[in-house]
C-alpha cells in the first residue's frame, strides 16, 4: 500500500456536491492543498461554501473545471497529485427520461475518464472512489440470501439493470470499471467507500442529492398520510467524508469499506425527528404493502417490481472493516437526522414552523 505525501495536493472530483463539500473541508483542515473539480467554477452557488470552508484553515483551495463526459478534462486538476478522491456522479432516482444518459454514462464513462487521467499523471498513487452499498446489493429482498443475513463487502449487486434500479446499476458498473482499470496497472491502488443512505447537515443548499429529497419528503407533509415499510442503512455525511480522508491517509487501507452506522425505516426516522420537531407534519403510520403496490406506480412513479422487492425487509450491514481498519466512529442516528433537518430549515429548504 502507498504512503501519501501530505505536501502534495489531493484532487477531489465533484467538489460542489453534498458529500464532497465535507471531504474538501476536512482536507483543508488537515492543511492540504485541494484541487477541487466542479463543472463550472464561475458559478458562485456551486463553490461559495468551499471558499467558506477554506477560511481559517492551513489548507489551500484551487478550483478546476471538469466534466465527467469530457475525456481528459480532469488531467489538469490531477497533475501533481498523489491522491485522487473521485466522488462526482449523479445521485438522482427520478425526474429523468433516459437512465443511460442521466446516470449510467456519467457514472461509468466518467469513472473511466477520471482513471484515464490518473493513468496519464505519473504522480498518482492512490484513488479513493465514492461507491455505494448499491454496488453491494440491488434490492432489499437480497438480505434473505446474504450469508449470515448481513450485507458485507464480499457481495456484489448482480440484479440491477438500466430498467430496474438504474442508479444502483450505475454505481455497481462504475465500481466494477474502477477495479478493472486498477488491475490493469500497478502505480496507483484503489480504495472504495461504499456508504448507505447519507444523511446529516449539508454545507450547501444547492445540491441535487437524493439524500436531501428523502428528508424533504419526510418533513414537508408530502408523506403525512403514511409511508411504506422501507428500511435503509443510514450514515452521517461527516463520517462518510472522514472515511474518504482516512482511506487516503492510512497507508494500510485497502479494498471496499461499507459505511453504514444504523438501519431505520422511514417511519422510525420520522419518529426520531418528531421528538425534536413536534410541529412538523411527519408521517405517523406505515402503509400496508398491498396498498403501496397499488398506488405507488401512479403516486410516486415507482414500479410494482420495486415495491415487491424492497418493501417490508429488515436490513443489516457489516460496518466492522470501517471501524477496525479506518477508525470510523458512528454518531447517534437521532443527532444526524436532527442536525440535517435543522440545516434544511435554516437554509429555507423546509418551512419554519
Ligand atoms: P451530489 O450533491 O448531487 O453530488 C454529485 C456531484 O457529482 C456534484 O458535485 C455534481 O456536480 C457531480 N456531477 C454530476 N454529473 C457530473 C458531470 N457530468 N460532470 C462532472 N460532475 C458531475 O450528491 P452526493 O450525495 O454528494 O453524491 C456524491 C457521490 O456519493 C456520488 O458518487 C453518489 O453516488 C455517492 N453516494 C451518495 C449517497 C447518498 O446517500 N448521498 C450514498 C452512497 C453513495 P454539479 O454540482 O456540477 O452538478
């Protein structure tokens, strides 16, 4: 495994994003020089929080323009870096017509483009890729067949496709591409961070991340009539960001790391939030699966197959590698949710009540 030279810059792709904002902040606090890539560095709303994060730190922030779909566009930002953290990838699960163009091409071709740039730049020794538990499993029902009834880093999602769970498909195909390209050379090693649903305060109100939609749907009253029994692994955004930094700094880090602190259903999340935000129209009941199957295709644009394979299952994730090998410490779920909710109220993404 490679030791990272802290005097060299580190490149973070997709720096404008929800998770990447915290990664950049922690790297700057470590005193590192960060080459942060964004699609448009002149767009103040994408980068203002990064400049704010840099204030008062010993680190140096440098912005670069790069697009996942433009081969070679990351090379300049990666030049001189020992270490590249590749987070950029669309995290949307609805609102698109063509899953291939919206998700799969940017995720897979984008990863290949970033790694081609790593191949082209001699200084690169390590790549940390933001993958997902979506790369470990496709649908919740797969927990029934998981060895020991728990999802581990040994498992791979073999069930998603362009038409069923396309976001998950984009993640597993991108991670597979990354391992394939890693094996074809010997200069840089690869570590993947595989988070479950990321929650917790965002440094920016601008992100399109589905994490924010999940919270907005709970707090806005949209789901006040009830929610399906959908369970998620959940992890705080600050733990996920910290894990990316630790994966780079710890020369013994290797392979895949599931990042997941807790599991909770939508209703359990709502109950935790209600304790601290009693005035909000949070859901109070769970809808029966047959009803969800009946209404969800029209009400939420979700397929019956998705409901069949994901509603009603209790999940378990093995996070022991992240704790033992990276030293991640998971904070209480109630704090993560409450701090996220408070930030969204503060930033005007949820009404003040
Ligand atoms: P996010 O805030 O939407 O960040 C996604 C980033 O990808 C944005 O910075 C976006 O840049 C960039 N991006 C999208 N298309 C691009 C393109 N064509 N070229 C260059 N950049 C592009 O979402 P996030 O939640 O932080 O997600 C970051 C990473 O974590 C993704 O790889 C996601 O799959 C992974 N992940 C997220 C979760 C979660 O629950 N949030 C869980 C597991 C894994 P713009 O600002 O220019 O749009």
